[in-house]
C-alpha cells in the first residue's frame, strides 16, 4: 500500500500473479496503513492477504484506541497476522520506551487473538529478544521479517522457534554476503522469502527498473538466488517456502 504503487497497484498485483507470485501478503505498518490494507485485500479474496500492526517508527502515533482498531481489523478473514511490529533503534523515529510499550501491547493482542506476529528488529536485538523470550510460550507464531543479522542472532531466533524471512538483501554484495552462509542454518520449515517491496530491490538484477522500486514479481529473482546457494532447484524451494508460509499464516 506504499504511495509508490498508487498509480499502478492493480497492475503490480496482476504482473506478480503472471509471474507465479500469488497470493500476496501486504504489510500493515501503521494504524492508517493497516486500515487501508484490510480494505484493499478484501477486494481480492484468496489472492491478497494482509497484516495489521504498527511499525516501531510509528509507535509514537499510537493512542488509547490503537489496539482496539487493530483488533477489529484482525476480524477480517484476510488479515493473517499482527504486525509489522517490533523495535528499531537504528532510526529512533519513536522513543525507545514508547516502542517497547506498543510492541508489548501488540504481542498481547496476538496472544489474545491466537494470531502470529510479523516482526521487525533493527539494532535492537537484546531488548527485542528479551521481550520475545518472556512471551515465547504464549505467542502462536513469530516470523522475523527481513532478517539481516548475525549468526548469534539467528541462532537465538531459531532457538525461540521463530521463522526467518529473507529478502533481496541477500543479493547485495556489499551488505548481504554473510547471509549466504547463514541461510544454510535455517531449517526448510522455518524459511520464508519476501521482497519488502517497494524497498530492497535486488542489486544484482539485470534490467533493474530505473526508479529503483521493488515489486512482488521480483520474488522470483530472490528465490533463484537463495536456491543457488542452498543447492536446491528453484521449483523445490518455491514449493517448500510456499507450504511453510501458508501453514504459518493459516492461508
């Protein structure tokens, strides 16, 4: 639902489906964005799903009615997770104590509704892991979205039972090389792949769009990259990650 898709959103969804990338899960990142996401996915039953949550960047905008609004959105059959929520100490767009407060509130909501969490963490691993560790036995499921961390962090997430989302970051020869080794540690039933569109356009794509906008259709490129380093056929990895994703989100 990012503004960069405002002029061609339907075409983006159609093009993804033509490339075999379907259904799609759209990420809710703020109260307003989650409302827009829920409305939009309802127009494409069985083809689009969404999440409802508040990203740590927007935690400062939360209010006494925020959790109630997310709860109501989660009643939509096509809203399949609470999030994107978590902690981001890299940008600190919201005060850290405020981030922690609303992260914990969204964990409570996921537990209440028996829904999985779609998680964000950047430069906040210790606090993030500590909060999840205290609730891991209550949380129905967790996926660490766009994992870019260290081996120690990956080991801890896997120990807590988290699923791991890998994006086009792994295609970045400047920043993602370490992931080529770490993905081999992720069990096949814990691995998901994602684009993070419109962000993180894979750097090693041929014919990269001039505007730098990432799209769901480019998930195929990320799949091929990961399959190569795992020594798997892309079709087999596609089947595995699709099954894992559908099982996790209850699709």
